[in-house]
C-alpha cells in the first residue's frame, strides 16, 4: 500500500454490487469475485477520497492491512484476500452487528474473550471495539470482529501493548454491560470501573479535540462515519411534521449515490404529510401507517435503519418468528423510497 491512489479497477477480481457505507476516508462496497460469483466479498475503496484526506486515508488503510494480515487464521476475524493502494479486499463476514443482535447468551461473551486472547497472542490490539458496530454475532452464535483501521501490531509486548490490550477487553465488557449486564462478574465490574491512565488522558484531551474536529468541523459522528444529520436537522424536521399531522417521526441515515449522507424521515400518519418549504428538509420522507415499536413503545430505529439502507437480508433475520412485527414492517418495506444508495449502476 501507499503511493498515489489507484483506480477502482486496481483490484481486478472484484465485481461491485452494493454500497454499504461511505465517509471521507473510504467507501465500503459489497460485491463478488469475478471468477467465483458465489463468494461474497467487501472492498474498502480508496480512489474516491478527497485530496486533503488521502494521506490519512492511506495511513489508515496501511494500518488496517497490517492488522488483518496479523490475524489471519483466527476464527471470527475477516479473511483478507488482497490489499493495494486502491483498496482492501476481504471476504464478507456473515453476521449481525452487536447493536442489532444484542446477545444475552454467555457463550457469545466467552467466545469474544477467546477472540481477544488469540489476537493478543499475536501482538494485535483492535483499538476500536468500543463501537458495537465492529462486533458481530456470527450465524453459529460465536463472536466476530471487523474494521481494523485503528488496529496496532506490536513486536514487543511492553507497557503500550498491555495497556491497549486491557482497553480492548474493557471495551468488550462495556458491550456485555450494555446487552447482558446480569452476566458481569465482580472482577469484570471492577475492571470496567478502572480506566487506564492513557484512556483517562485521552478522554480529557485528545477525545475533546477529536470531537471538535469531526463533529463541529466535519459534521460527522462516531456512528459508522455517517454525518450527524439526525442530530443537526432532526429536531426541526420532527416539529414541522408533527405540526402537519404526523403522530410520530423517526429518522435514519443512508449513503447518497453522489456522496455524502442523506436523511430519511419516517412519519407515522393516516394521511399524506407535507414538509414546509422553509427550514431543514429530509432527503426522503415516507409516510407510514405505523412505526415498528418495542414492547415499551419506543420506536425500533434499528429496523428503520435497515429499511433506509436496503439491508433487507438483515431485516428478515431481525423479524423472523415475530408475525406481529412483520405485519407492521411489511408495508414500510413495500413503500420504501431509497432504492439506489446500495446499488451501483
């Protein structure tokens, strides 16, 4: 890797199909191998990166490729096929992101510790598993981890390595606290309560600078690199829709085919709802008879995100066995408005 950004066709084996996500540093595209259409693969594409972001984009790509090479053969880590200045090609990891799977089985957390332990033996620290999006529940119920952009590979297992490895474990336990709090042991709770010194320094200094640059200057958040349109424009749009007859409003972000992030608004109403001509506007507005909800009445934004991004395969898994939920979701899927963000024409 390195050097000038290559053309998209630099990885000849890849046939593109759908866009999964997009930010200023890369575009992640699903596809298949030209010589074997049955093999689903993912390309982190680098050729569309703005000139001012290319140095950092290439540095992150080199770091990711090095981390992926170091973990090859570990169950639950991505299978790397190819890497050059144009992108990183890997086998598609079947599984459900943790914030959607919400595992409560202790076996998943036991396997997640096994995965971190095997990575540690090879001197690899992930450094970005505080995000539930980077954890997967695999089809067999085991743990998987993706997105090695910030991973570090250590030749010597000194203080820096041990601190980073400890933080990886602590961040995994944060997922356990969020989704299966009752499973935490007393020793795990003690570890969660004790942040390392570098972590405390980062939270007090570097994290604030990071948040200022990414959220104030670049207008995106840690949510998978998507611009924070929901937080910026959502409240005003919600008020306008409620004033025009909507009972409730929910939002989801999706990648625009021309670049950037679109805002998809779902308005629950029995009649058409119009947006005022002034003020912030959603890119797409879909009026639905009912929004999917949890037992406590809160909106299932996880399902709406899948609809907005055309992740219908994952959506089927999420509503499997719940006929009542499927009845609510079916008309929303049938009337969805974003049919192009994931399909490359």
